């Protein structure tokens, strides 16, 4: 089973693709889609949609797990993240992939066993679980892999 995790954002959208095997998960790919703040928002969203669509076509995942905007501290960042989530959800729907939305708390709980874990703790657990030796860069990719790992536990 193939699972893609997405950490949405307009400047950086992290992605992580894993293959669930019988007793472990294996990384197929991870990285980030980046856009420039100087680019008009509609072009940034179109790029995110296009790149996510390419990943969905290439890996044909059984499940797309996306981080849900659970709360926000800054409306200026929450709205663009919601827009990015919208185009990602559209790409998933058009690809007919099953979608699961998880809050950051649920993802941290699923990977670390503690919903208030720090980013560094989540990243370290993702590295351990997926046997990745180097630090996962950018952080958004580590968050996306964490989402994918949580998704792997939701499916049989």
C-alpha cells in the first residue's frame, strides 16, 4: 500500500511518500514544493496543484493524508494555508484517492505517543521509524512523512 502525506503551505508544501509493507514502512520519496512570495497567489496555488497532481499520478497512492488546520495564531498565514489545502484536496479528489485529514496533535500523538511533542522529537521519531540516517530537510517534508506514517496505521 502506498501512502502520501502532505504538510500544506503556500511557500512550502512538504510531501512524503511511503510504502507500507507487512511489518514496516519504506520511504519512496520526500521533499517540498516551494513557491516565491513575490509570485501572485493564483500562480502559487496552480503550481502546488500541478506538482501534487504529478506526485499522485507517479505514485498512485492508496491514501492521501493531509494536515488539517486545527487552530491558528495568525490569520495572515491561516488563510493561505487553507487555500493550499483546497487545491491539494482538489488534486486528491480528481485522482480518486482516499483522503484522510489529521490535526497536528493527532499526527504527533501517532508518531511520538505524545500530542504536544516538539518538532525535533517528531523528526527524530520519523527518522528512526523509517531508518533515515540524515536530518530530513526541509522540516515540512518530515511533517509530511509523519502524516504518512499515521496514515499507514489507519489502514489494514
